[in-house]
C-alpha cells in the first residue's frame, strides 16, 4: 500500500523589509493596479488576492480568476488554500469592473460576506475587497 506524506515547509524569498506595507485602501489600490494588465482592465473582469503578513506587508498577489465583460467566478476555497500555503495573516481581494462603474453588485456584496465569514473562522482576516478601475476604487468594507 502506498500513501503520500504531507510535509509543511516554507521559505521567504523576499525580506519583509523589502515588501510594501498596506496601511489603507489607497495603498492596496496602488499595489493592485500595478499588477493589473492595463490592456485588459477595461475589457475582462478579473479577481486578484493580496496576501499580507502580521505587519501588513505584501507577501504576494495571485490572480484568482478571469471572466468575461460582466463577471468572473471566485472560489473562496482556492483563495484560502493559497492563503494557508502562503502563511498569510490577512488578505485583500480586488476585482475590476470593465464598465468603469464602482458600484458594487449584490454578487459583490455576497462574495465579500462569504470571505469575511470564512476568514473569521480560519483566522485569516479579510481586510478589504476593492472594486477597481483605472480611475479609482471602491472599498467594500466601507459598506459594512
């Protein structure tokens, strides 16, 4: 009988002092926007997650999903699997609205609530969920 062994290991490749610190939604917006493909931000909806350490320094950013012009599917299990593997203390979500609208949809509000609750249980706090465009952002946490 063969059984696979699970072994947890981790090594930081970038020193904490060299990573940007997120102290407000504007900081998160700036870092997220730099990671976005500017040729597609007004074409396709995409969701990204930013993983933070205890000092709110960016550990990494991951593209979670890309969709069409009106939506994308976000699986919170995948995001939290990444957060656990990355040893994240907290996370931020961001997705763009190709239409340029910063108004959250009911689906956006529901997704934020799901991530907030799952994060509370896993002790990986959802710091914010941003809707972004080239012209600005909306903080979903300001709605709660």
